[in-house]
C-alpha cells in the first residue's frame, strides 16, 4: 500500500513519493527476511526503521488543497492533469471549502 501511494503522489511531491516507495520496499524486504528466517534481528530493525520513516513522512502527504493547486489552470504545474474550464476549477474549490 505504501508503494502504490508513493507512486501515485510522486509527481506531486518527489521526496514524499520516493520515501514512501522506499519505505514500502524496505517493509516488503524485511517481511521476506522474516518469512525465510534470514537475519531476523536485522529484519525487525528494518521494519522499525521503515515504520518510523513512514510515520514521519506521512505528515507531509499532499492533501486535497495541494492536489487542487496542482490542477489549477493558470498557476498549477499540472502533473496530475488540469481543469478544462475555469468553472470546473471554481466548483472544485467550492467543494473543498465545504469540507
């Protein structure tokens, strides 16, 4: 799950996406080490490090406002698409305001 989350948010924030991908891969590798009994203490330490990295990096997760800003017509970087019309952009902003 952390790998797919990192991949989907990599274009919005490369540091966040990259660290989430790394954390997911480290967890998967540690799980394989535990499954096959290779260096169990190292696997436990690796899982603890991956959990800490995931927790700290999750504070920087792009939220809905950052996603809206990325898709904005005139000033967004449009990595995850763009609004096709100003009325759609305004409607999405109104929806975010109500949340």
